[in-house]
C-alpha cells in the first residue's frame, strides 16, 4: 500500500516558478483564457493539456492538476504560423 507521504507532491514541485509547478483547473483556465467547462470538455475528449490525477485512492471525484510545463508545451504545439 502506498503511504500518504508517497502520494503527496514534492515540495519543490509545488513551489511557484519551479520547473514542475502544478496548477489547478482554475489556474490553467486563467492562463489560457478558457472557461472551466471548456477545459473539462477537453479533458474528457483528451484534446487539452494532459491532466494528472492527484486524488487519493477511493476518492469520489478525481482531483486534477496540470504541470505548468505540459500546459505551455501543449500551447506551443498549437501555435499557428502564417
């Protein structure tokens, strides 16, 4: 069985500005300027930035986080040049 300590994000991963900063749904929505409903739809259709499920085993609802680097990479992949 995985202990509670093993399920937690490392402190350095939670620090703002860190390479592995994790963002909430609200933070991602604010960054890319879309509604929470849009981000949820993208997650359900697997077309948005890749989410990470950080909920505890047996939780009723998943707790989603997004690695800032993944969100920025996802945005770069969608850049359109003319």
